[in-house]
């Protein structure tokens, strides 16, 4: 099955921003968030998009 | 040996020779070296054989020979299918895909070149039979020149102005001039994109050109050609590093974002200018009645 335009993971430092629905990764700092995002981007073969300073999503295109 | 042997041999020779002239392996690396070429030279030989026997058949009043040409037509439609299937299969393994429109354009070219071979063989045999070998040679050369003229299509630089623009980030958004390309989140990735990325603005020269470069297949062809000629900073598993072309909805300009390994602006502009305008992407909006003066 091919996924198109699907959010694979959400990475955030602000728990209030995200409830649930997909893989959510809470991080303590911006550095941690960036390294987790970089890793997930490679693992999931998606593109890391920045929605705000404290919220990244990984999307399969 | 009959009176027709020499003219037919002459026709087959000129036909095959004209196929060789039209068979050029360039930066696109298609047809591939040697084996791919042999297939097309062999098919060109068959095509010229079909064209060459047509003249003698008409002179012998064997008019049913025309049904031969229908065989040729279905034979070469098959060539087009073959090319399309091969290229579509291979396209999955390209770092930057050719796109279906480009593939269809290549497939059409292969089919039509075989018809040009038939034409060359037919007219040169006929000229040999009706006049003499010298007239035959002149006619053969003329039809080869005609074939050469018919097979070369337009280039992108004829319909657009190309300008280099440094890509930039506005927040997470990547822009070429004022055209939004994509959202890249990671600062690390953004640095990479700025280091290797190049932006170009294609400004259409006419209303027709605007519709032509809006075609997604045409834009993919640009990205593919640039990536082939200048290399591409990309691998599987790095979907963020993807060349893209997006359109300014207001005035129809297209922003091209590429990641070449050879960052030579002059060369890149030349490569983009030499991208063929794909037959299937060309639009003639102004040909519509009453639209002539609005472009």
C-alpha cells in the first residue's frame, strides 16, 4: 500500500499542542527535538516540516 | 537480378543511413550504448525495406502492396509501446524521474522516425526507378534534410526567459524569488538546501508559453534534464532533498529549485534552455478563435 500525504509522526516540546492520533514524540529541548526529527526523517523516509518552533511533523509525500 | 534489385538496395541503404543519422545518443543516454542502438538500426533496416519495395510494386501494378504499409504502421506502433514500457519501468529507479509526458514524447519520436525512414527509402527508390541513380541520390539527401528538420522540436529557451535567483528561507518555507517551493523543518537540512540548492525563474514570453510550462510533465522534464546534466545532490531516503518546480499563480512564471552537484550558473541556464518543449505539453491557447489579440 502506498501512503500519500500522511502524517507519520509528530515531534514537539509542548505537550499542550498535540493530543493523539499518530506517533507523538515529546522532547525536553529544541536540540533533542531536532535530533529526534532528523532520525525519524531518515527512518520513516518522509520529509520533516516545521509548523512552529516547538512543533515538527514528518509527512510522507 | 532484376531491374529492381539495385533500386531496392539503394532505397534500403538510404533508409538505414537516415535512421543512423537520426539516432543520436546524447546526455539523456537514451538509447543506451550499443544494444539499444542495434535494436533501432535493425528496425530502421526493416522500415527502409518496407519503403523500398513500395515503388517497384506500384510500377509492377501490384496495388495491393499498399496493405504492406498497414503492417508497417502496426509494427511501429509496437515500437512505441516497447519504448514506453521500458522507460516507465526504468523511471522508478531514477533519482529524479523523467515523468510520463517526457517518456511519451520519446516513444512518439521513435515511432515517427521509423515513418521518416520509410519515406526516405520510398522516395529515393522511386526517384531511382523513374529517373536515374543521381536523381535518386539528390532526392535521398533532400528527404534526409527534411527528416532532420521534422525530427527536431522546439527548445525551452525559445519560449521562456531564464534567470538565476538565490533560493532563500522564510521561516520553514523555501522560496525561489516569491514562489513558495516547500516546507523544510530541520535547520540542518535547511543549511544543506541553501548550500547545494539553486533557483531559477522561468518567465514565459507569451500566453501560449505560460500554458506550456504550467504542464507538470514539462516541469518534470526540466528537473530531470538538469539533474542528468549537472548531477543531483540526493539519495534514496532523503526525500527532503528533492528538486521541485512551482508556479506563480499570478503571472504564470515558474520557479525551478534544483540541487545540482556542478553549481555552475551559466551551464545550468544553458541546460534549462536546451530542454525540449514536449509535444504533449505544448498549448496553443491563442489559436482559439477570438483570442488572437489577447496575448
